[in-house]
C-alpha cells in the first residue's frame, strides 16, 4: 500500500505536466508539425527515389509537378528530395549544436553556482564577454577562424550557445542548493560532487529542457544562415540554407527553388518555438490552470 502511494505521488507531477502540455493547443500544433517533419526526414529514402546530390542536366529547372513534386534545380536535382534530406541534416545539426552547448554550459554553470568564489567570478566573466557579442556575429567570427565547413559551423553555433546554458544553470543551482534536502545531504557526509550531480542538477531539468527546445530552433536558423553566406555546408550537400543561397540567381524565373527549402526552415522553427513555449508553460509551477 505504501509503495503504491509513493509511486502515485512520484508520477503525479509528470502527469500534471503532460496534462498541461496536452491542453496547450499551440504546443500540440507544434508537436504535430515537428513529428511530421521528423518522419519525413527519417523516411526520406523511402519517400523519394532520386539522389539528393546527383542530377540530370536534361531536366534542369523543371517546374513543380509530375515526377518532380517540387521541381528541379539548375543541375537537374530533385528539389523535393533535397528538401527532405535537408530537413534531416538540419535536425541533426540542431541537436548536435544544442548538445555541445548543454554539455559545456551546464558543466560550467553548475561549477560556478555550486562552488562560488573565484571560480564563479572567472567563469561568469568569460560568459559575459561571449554574451556581449550578437550570437550570429560571434558564430560568424568563429567559423571564419576555424574555416569553412558544416562541422565548423556546428562547433561555432554550439560555442555561441554555451553562455546561455551556463547562466540558466548557475541561476537554478544557486536557488536549488539552498533547499533543505540539499543541505541535509551535505550534513550527512555526501561529497560536494555527489550533492551536485545527485541532488542539485536533476532538479534544474525543467528550465534546461525549455531552453534546449528553443535553442534547437536557433541553432537550425544560425547554421542555415552560415551556409547561406558560404561558410557552412559545401556543394553538393543538400543543406537548406545552401539551397536558398544557390537559388537566388534563379529567383525571378524559378522562385520555387527558394520557397520550398525556406518553407521547410520556417515550419521547423515554428514547430520548435511553439513546443518550447508550451513546455515552458507546462513546467511553470506558478500556473495552476
């Protein structure tokens, strides 16, 4: 009986969060759009029989319709195929960039908030310096320093996001570490590292989850922007920002070359932002209804 009560009490907060999220219409719209985009990206090899990097010069700049739903580009490559594979690449890029930011940002923020003193001062001053620059300009400078390439763009976008996660983590740690259960764990002889990783960090999951969801959309947009400027993916990689850049000179006669990859980026960012806003509202304990 006691075990059942304990399990119910433990599960109740998560059921409440899921119920709030389910009732958040905008979040559900975002989740559905994101799910459809993920499925389309995962099933790209099944949904199309064309090669995303090899075209047919006898079929250049065909209008949408028939065998080519979204038409073909200047090298006869199927735009529908390249858009699907571009979605897959954008999702992977966003997740990797966010993972870099989360791993380093949470580690630095946790150390700063939990240790305090000169460690806190040193880490946060570096974060303040990074935050003084606009995110995209800083990513641009890093890519120029590292060299052109999608891998370099991912690293740059990840580095740019580190200060945000560090500040969120530090603030949450400063709040959580004053709670009674954290003080009790330390009084019972638990080491500082154990208190940090077992009692503090698990309780700051909510703001990090929200930030990571919103940060993924920012990473997708920033990476696409770097590729658009010629500093990210290289031809013939099916990257959405690069596709838009290559389509500029054909815009007047073949505007669809810009519309479809642009729509894919827009839908992905919209879905992630709607879902992130819904998660923020669902995880906010101050919201009762």
